[in-house]
C-alpha cells in the first residue's frame, strides 16, 4: 500500500559533519534498526548524523540516512585487476554509528567478473585482516569474456557512493547501493540496495508463510539457533531457526531471474521494504557478494551450486520411506512398531534410532538395559531390505571416569576453548546426564539441566585434528558396537541448554556487541555457547553459524570410510555449501495443519539453497496428531525428497500402522506410488548432483512466462514433469489448484486435463492426492515393492506423456545405487518420442 507521507526534516550540525537531507524521503533506510520495539527520540537520531522524518505508517522508520551518509571514492584510486578492478573508498566525515565500534576509514572494493553470468563484489579493510568464511568456492577458471551485466560505480554529486549492476540485455538495474547508509565499522556493517521487483524468494532459515516475501519492512535475522519453527514473538520478531542462508533470488518484472549470496557467517539481519529495496546488516567479517545472472530460475540455481558445490548424490535406498520417533525407549518397542508396519505391508527402507538408544544420552554408547542386542537386530532387518540410521550429537560428556571418546579428544586437543581462560575447555550442558544419579522423571526442566545434566565439551570441527578424531570415533563405534548405514547429526547450531557456559559469559566485546541483529534471544549466547569462546583460530562470534557445516564435512568422510559406500548424512544446521555433504529435515515442526503448507515452502527454499535432499517430519514432531491430518500428511510426505515420519517423546504414535491400521492402507497406496516413481526421482537427484538443478521446484521454474505461477506455493513439481497438488486444509475434500498452460494428464487414469492456464477445483476424498504428468516428458518407473532392495529387482517402465506436437523426451540414470565417487553406470540415457512421419 502506498501511504501518504508528511515529512518533517530536522537537520542538525555536528562536530564531525552535516547530515544532508534526502531528495526523496519516501525511500527510507533505517538508521536506528535496534529501536524497532522501544521509543526513539529525534535527539537519538540526529546524534548519529541521521535525519528525523515523521511518518504516519507504523512500520516505516522515522530515523533515516541522509544522502551523504557513507563513503566516497578516492579520486584516481581505480586499478585494473586480472578479473575486474579495485577502488578505494573514504568514510564521509559523520559521527560513528556506535561509539564502541570504530568506523574503518578506508574500505577497499574489489569487483571481479568471474564469468559471463557470475559477478563478485567485495568490500573489505585492506589494512587489517578480518574474518572471512572458509567454505570453499569453485571459482571459474577464466574470467568473463561477454558478461551479461555491466558494473557502474556511482559517484554523483549529492549522492552516496554506490555500486550499480545492470542486466545488459534488458537494461534492468539489478543492484543499486547508492541509496545511502553504507557502514563499515569494526562490529557493524550495513549496505542497502534497490531491487528491480517485489518478487523476492529465499533467505533462511525461517518459517515463511509464503514463498514470495512480503516487502512491508519485514526483517529476518540469521544466526543458527536451536529453535523450532513457529510464529513471531510478542514483539513481532520471527524466530531464527537452525541454519543460515544469506541468499535470495529475485525475479524481475520481465521474467528474468538473478540471485545474490552474501558470504558472511557473522550474526546478521536483512530488511525487505516496499521501494522495493533490501538492507543487509551484519556484525563482523566482510561484505563479500556473489551475483548470479541466470536468467532463468533453474539457471540461477545451477550457477549458485557451481560456486558453492553441487549437492551430494544420495544412495538409492535413502529415497525410500523412513520411520523414526524420539521415545521408543526400548528395543522391544522399536521392534514391535517395526513389525506392525511390516504386517501392514508398509514400504519402508530405513529405521532410525533417536538418542534414547544411548546410555544416558551419551554419544558412542548403547543402553544395554533397554536396548540389549541392538546391533544383532539391526543386522537382522537387513534381510528385510531395511537400512538403519543412527543419531549422534556433537557434544561429548566430560563427567565420566572412563569415557574414551572424551579422553582421546582431550589428548588430541579437539575442544572449543574458554575465551576467558586461555587453553581451558569451554563446558556447556546439553543432553548427556551425569553418572550415578537417580532422576525424578517428573522433575521440571530447570532441575533436569541444573542437577542431572553433565558438563559437555564441544568439538572444534574447524580443526583438522578434530575432523580426524570424529572420523576415528565413528569408525570405532561402527566396528565395535553398531553397524549402521547412515548418520543423523543433530543439535549442531551448536545448541546449549544453558546460557553460554557453566561459568556464564563475561562482559566482553564479542558477547556484548554494540548491535544485536533482530532475532530471538536477549543476547547472542542465548541457547548456545559464549561468543568469545576460542574456535578455529578465532572467536565463536565469527564461526557460530558455520558449526553445522563444519560438522557435516567429517561426518560424510566418516560414514564413507566406515561403510565403504556412499551413505547419507542428515544435518539440522546448514550453511551455503552444506548440500555437498548432507541433507536436511525442516526441524521440530508441530502437528498442525499450517505446517503442511510451510513444509512445501521449506522444500522450495532448500532446493534454492542447493540442499535438495529435504523434507519435514511427516505428521509433525510436537503434539498429538489427528488421524485425518496424519493421513493427509502421509500423502504429502510421500513426495518429500527426504520422506520420514518422526515425532517427539511422549506424543501418540503416528506411524502408518498406528490407530489400529486406520491409515495404513492409504499410506501404503501412496508410498507404492512413490516407489513406482523412484527411478525418476533418482534421475532428478543425478541432475542435481551433476548440473545443480532443483529436484522439487515451484511452478514458476518451468512456467516463468506465466506470472500467475510466481506466487504458487501450495503445489510443487518433481523436476519438470510431475505436478503434485496435495490437500493441505482440515476437512477439505477437494483441491483448488493452478494448472499452467501445457498438456497435462491425470497420473492415475491417463485422462487429459481439459482446462489449463487457470485455477481448477478437483474432488479429492481422503484417499486422494492429485498427480499430473506434463505433456512432452517421459517418466521412468519401476514396479514397486516394500523396500528398494526388492523393487530394484523388478521391471522398469516408461510413462510417456505427449505434448501438443506428439513429442516427449526424458532420461534415466541407473547405477548400483550406492557406490562412492565414480558411479558404476548401468544405464545413463535419454528417451525421445516423435510423431510418425506422414
């Protein structure tokens, strides 16, 4: 909505300089973002060298930047480099934003034309080393020769310095940071840019109500946190979840797409506003941007994953249905539920163990009282064609008298260190319990943590010694105790049940940064470790959001070494580049109807982020699910790339065999459909692994010329050829779906859809999930069975859906399903069908 603006500009002279008024006060960039939930005075604003501009719209900032807030280019400083050019910028003479965070007076800007469709621009302090993200990037071998973009440095009188990037084919300005507010200080960095459209997608990890972002002054904080998906807090702040992805895609009004990555791991937030515009704020590191020119959404994703690394190739069996819960509590109970699902002939490839299989929730142990014979049973279910995935948390109990993983880790010096006591281990408290105690099962959480929880040490996975220690410990556990097939790494934000450490956090510049980005927690160390903890040769302040990524790297190595096969890793915390090593589940969701819809949005976002092996906990983790909700969720979840039914301790059973088998038949039917289509899904993953394509994708990726698809987020595609339109609402017996203009066929009947290019309503009883094949595509299939071990022995088939010209094409990738590295190709080919020649 466009609001009338009555602006009163107050200009105050300061000893350091004068804030110049904006020519256009409708472009408001917030100079006092920390005041979103507290009163702000005009004096507070002008003391920063900013402008006070009244507004009647409550979301609009009143304290805004003037035209001269920022930097100016040093005359004659431009120099050519091998891939672009470099310039130096001087800070304009204005008050510092934060007195405890001195401004960097001279900032260097490097512009590198990495390829025709990839541009990098990086702001940094050439005189003082600052933290830079160690995630490897794959730079193109030769720079651009015919770039799809033009780069201009804005040095106009009366305007702040900025960088402007234009798409040469259309003249569309993709980035323009000449709007003021550029700040580069010790612990606060900010840059704003105008955007070419309001069609913005990405940034994470959060729960987003829609795939397309609202541009109504919405701020999203990014700092990895042990936080389940949920609504905003009382002050309107949305929760920051497990991973960090400072990456977004923008679809321009003409249908071209581009994306931008900020490669920075410090705590940050981004604000989206109506101009349309975007503001980044981070509290450390450098501003290292990569822009990908596409121009299609799929090409954007391919270019992004080319830089950060292609997604790993999952083993074929990991595409089967998976069953888990926290709270089996005994091997007998696990066996019972497994057997009941077998009796109902539920297709299932993977059984999980959560932390209740451990002795007092301590890594690399098995509870011999409640889970005796665990390994024997795991080996026995292999005869059913079932694989087993176990959980390991990153933290290690430090209160045991003879616990070799901790002893060996200490000898190898693998732990994160206390920032106030150099050389001493930093201890927190998480899941492991103390030895030799009697626990009250009804004790409140504060008592559990305060009296029962052991001290835990946190491995520093940025160290090579720690990576080797983790590989060795997993190898020992695998060889000596439990031969599992895949690994589930949890709590690696890293989580901590106390604030900071067992000694708290001192008053230091890292834990008391001058600006706390807008996310949950009163301080940065809330639910995690102290920011001044020593990790990876720096402070945790810089590396916190990298913890999950750094944990996944040796985890993949460990599993491939232990099993000799491809294996699979699932991680809760992720960062750009994590998809090379791991998949992701969307966290501890809730058994409520809106979480069916948000799971689709989550899948879209993680495919955009280069992590296509993704899905939500089917039927929900928290709370008791109803039979109808679980049945609809099983239908939806059968088309998650990572398809796992999982719930929390103390809640009712929700596996397909629960409720006396009430939903078993419907679950079995939809899972058999999934298994029939697994050759197609596996081929899509091979495309993702080799070309960086998405697996689950929004309709707009295939129909970008149809602007109506740009906001569709209640349906999704598998690749280009299969449309899934699930029921997402309580009590609904029909589906309202958008059918893009193409030739579509009902998957079940082969009947052609009569009306396209419009919304349609399909009747859909409780046993229904609408699936449609797109004309022009060939879908490989296979006769299903109750596990992939047996289905892979069955005959393969092809579903041929002809387009309006009578043509169709497709491909199949087929190997042994689990080899590492160079695949053993049995078939990698394409199919095409042409109309007969008259």
